[in-house]
C-alpha cells in the first residue's frame, strides 16, 4: 500500500510522526454522521446534475463507459461569483515563519464545528498513476457544491476496484493519506479572502471560504508534490511529452504558469507529423534515481479561452466552470467559451482528448523548457551551463493571469518571478534549486528558455514557439551566440532580430538580469530567510551581468 491510512492501536500515539493536531482535526470530520460517502462516478454525476444552479447542457460526454458514467451523461456547467481564480493571499502553511500554529488550530476547530450543522460528501481518489508513485487522497465537501465534488472525482483518479488493486500493489511510502476538508460557505472577519490552510508534513489541508474548483485541485497537488519531494522525486508544475522519431526518442518538459502556453505546447499535435506520447500538461513528478516520470492526474483542467465551440477538443469536455450557456440553431443548450462571460473559464477534459496519453515514462528527460514572458529575451534561448539552467528556472520571469485572483492593487502586466513556475511549494525554495540542479548535472538534461510573450514589442506566436521546438526535436536547430553571454545562445527566428549593438536593448537585458539577482539576494532576508539560496546562484547571475557590462 502506498500511503498509510490505518494504524494499529499502539501506533496511535503522540510519538507517531504521521499524527498532528491538524491531521486529527481534519480526518475526524470525515467520520461524522453528517457525511455521505460517494464511491462511484455515476452517483457523483447524479448529485451534480441535481445541484442548485447546475446547468445541464445538451452536449454529450464521450467515453462514458470507460469513465464509469451514465451513457446519457451530459456536460455540466457551474458558475462561481466574483472570484474565478486561485487566491494565493489565502494560503497559510504550518511550519513556515510567522505562522501561529495555535491560532490556526483554533480557527480550524471553529470551522469544523460550524460544518457539523450541514451535510457533506466524502470521496476517495488516487494521486499518481503508476505503481512507482501513488498517494491516496480523501475529499470532504458540503452539499450544494456537488458539481465541484464531481469535478474533483473526474480530475483525479477515483478509487475503483481496478485502481484499488493497483494501489495495493504500489510502492509503500512512510506518509499519511491526504485529507482535504473544504467549506466554501465559511466566513471569518479576519480572513476576508478565505483561508487555505496546509499542514504539508502530515498531508492535510482545509480550504475555507473559497468556492473556485481550482483551489481543491491545487491543494491536493500541493500535498502530493510535497510528499513526492520528501521521497526522492522532483515536484513539477509543467507539461511532459515524448516524441517518437524514426531513429530516436525525444522527451521534454515545459514549465510555466497557467496561461503561459504550457498546455498548448504539451498537447500540440504538430500536424500529426510525429508520433507523440503525452504524459500530462500540468502535474507530474520525476524520479531522481532513474529519471522516469509519473503523471498525477488522468484528466486536464484547462482554460476554455482558446477553445471555440467548433474545436474538436470540446467533444472531450466533461464539466465546465465559469463559462456561459446559450442555445444553438437547433435549440440545444451549449457552452459559451473563449472567456466571453468572464476571465479564466475552465473545463475538466477527459484523458481521451489525447489518444496518445500515457501515465508513466521510463525514459529520462532530454530537455527542459522554461516558459517565460520576458520581453528582453528572443523566442528561444539555450543554456549550456547546468547550474545556470537551474538558476534561470529559479528566476522564471512571467506575468500574472486570470487564473489567479490577485488581492490588492497589483499591476497584472508587471513581470514577476515565480520559481520553477510552482507557486504551490510548501518547503524551502533552496531544495527545489538543488533538485533541478542535480537533474541538469547528473542527467545531462538540455535547457531552453521559451519567451511566449513579446520581444521588443512583437508578439511571439504559438507557431513561432512550436516551429522552434520542432527544429530542436529534429536536431536541425542552429543556435547563434547570444552576444557576450558565454553559456547562452539563441535560435534565430524570422522577425525577431537580436542586436547587441543596440545600447537600449543591452540595457534592458541587463536590467532583467539584475532583477533576477535582486530576487535571489532577497531570499536570504525575506520570510526570515526561509527560502535562502546557496551562494552559487547569486554568483552565476552576477557573472551574467558582468558579461553584459
């Protein structure tokens, strides 16, 4: 069995490191007499179909038999209120500096007590789709949120008889099952934006006052990634695919925030000129021993912004959040996509949208692509120094998107640094730096930066990006020296000239590198130095800046 869900009487004691006050508080709520356990997707679908406010479209769900759904299942739409994205400001992590454990124990006890006065549904899923890495996760969600409950059981792998047998035969880890308690109706004057409370060491979380489905998905992944990290894996918020060429295989990972092009790159069909295996477009882990990779989810939680109703991928939508509904010419209820209703419309798509889908890849990674929106960088840059490759992932520069509910007066166009494109890390950043540095050094993994934003005011299109990736995959890419930067080169792309004789450009590039250095140095001070980095990270960025002077 992968994670620990039951204990002998002698193991139930304060000295057992799998127990904590938070684990005990949250898990106990699952056994209340106000909880109904749902064990199959057909039952969850019926609950969602009858949920208040759910819109049952006339769009049929494909592969109902394989998914375990009624044959006449339809796409279900449920819409939230003002907030249609994740709220990072709500996150609190027990064990990090400045977090008062006693305070949050009391807040959680009150929240759980308030929840005893209404009905909840409990579900059980597997996170991690190969016997090398599987974690059992439990969700508790109140009535009136049956659509989110159903989406959760679709997004992860519900514990069917077949998967229970695989899970029982999977690698065991000295970790507790994940327990996730959620109550979107919770309100507290001290937490006007809600509270996402994590005790990652004990695999428990409480999502309070937040009804966006993505909070449930990312909370579960947060704990699964932390579990993987503690047990010899690199936690990855990115996409993973493998090209099957006549004479070789090319395995690549692309890391970026939602809206950066991560899913577009991972799921691209390239005009069907390659055989491609897709692992996942959002969440996977890398085994540090053998370099193999495992997907954490079967489904895809994707933005509907780029999907008109005529797109073939729409046929694989199962549920939708924060999209519209209208009538087509036949009087049938259909969805309104492309963010006409609001930003960050979403769907849970089934795994069958990619017929070449796999859950595990034995091959180690040939290349990592950091997806950025840094207008000082041309569309494709190659990094040859393995430590510098980890430093650029550490200082991944991008922009906020509608996938996030940003609290306060924040300039959404301002460049921000999001290390390794993973805002869900609940352990010190320096540990991720060491993991990725080791990946580049030990596995000799190549590194590229993809700028999917603007370069000198000109938009980099998906065609520019995908065409460049094809050249790299095929081995035909010819890189040119990136000015005086010794460990960097760039791929010439039509319309995106690189001119180091342009003083204004060099100044802008130097400024971007300085902002990266400033970020690295700040980690030694911010948050009591929790995310402090080894000296080599700053030293390498200082070297890059010196080369530009």
